[in-house]
C-alpha cells in the first residue's frame, strides 16, 4: 500500500511540476516581452527628447528673428 501511495504522490508531484514549469515558461516569456517593450520605449523616449531639443532650438531661432525684425520696424 505504501508503494501505491508513493506512485500517486509521484503523479501528483509530476502534475504540480508540469504546472509550475508552464507558469515559469509564461513568466519568462512575459519578462522577455517586457524587456523588449522597455527597450523600444527607451528608443522612443530618446527620439522624443531629440525632437524636443530641436523644436526648442527652432523656437529660439524664430524668436530671435522676430525680435530682429521688430527692431527694424519704425
């Protein structure tokens, strides 16, 4: 009878290990996806920061030109 219980325990343990393996595989996959998304977001942020800096420089240039034009007006 001990052998039968041991075999049942082993089957239950195998099922639990399979379930754990499935969950771990899903978790690892999710981590990989999140890491890829994070990398993409960092690239997007860098591009946005570059665009913002460029737009600020353009606005400063336009402001200087407008001020120069205003000084030439009577």
